[in-house]
C-alpha cells in the first residue's frame, strides 16, 4: 500500500470518526433536552397533585364544618321544640298565660330576639344585646 492510499484511508477514517462524534453529540443533546423536559413535566404534575390534594382537604374540612353546624342547628331546634311543649304544659292551667300579650311588649321582645340573632353571627362587641 502506498502512502497516498494510507493517507486517504486515514482521512476517511478521521471523517467517519468526526461524523460519529458529531452524531453522538447531536443525539446526546437531544436526550438531555428530552430528559430535562420530562423532569419538568414530572415536577409540574407533582405540584398539580399537591394542589389538588390540598383543595380536597379544604373541601373535606369545609363539609365537616357545615355538617357540624347543621347538626348543631337541628339539635337546637329540637331542644327549642321540647322547651315549647314543657312551657305550654306548665302554663296550661294559668289564666294569665291565656291572655294576649300587649303589642308594645311583643314588639320589644321581637327586637330583642333579632338583636340576639344578629349578634350571634357577628363578633363579640362586648356590648349586651338589651
């Protein structure tokens, strides 16, 4: 083999080597780029799952509070109905209880009850409801 053929083969081998290095670098870059995007997608999905779990917890807590309030209201309504029956039985024989309540007294009692109700949903102002 002549020196020219050996040089030609060497040049062809170098070109092939540089081509392989270039192709390897290209695919390595593509792999790294896709890997970074996949990692970012996994991170985003994990964050979305965490937000969803927190929302579900908040909804569950809210539902528990609403149910507890409904149960308390139902219990209060039942106790109130029982008190009405007890009071009616206690004053059934009393002639004074059968007389109508004066309109002015009724209005004052309603105003007082409304102030108590409106104060029960707000904050404690430190003032009495009279």
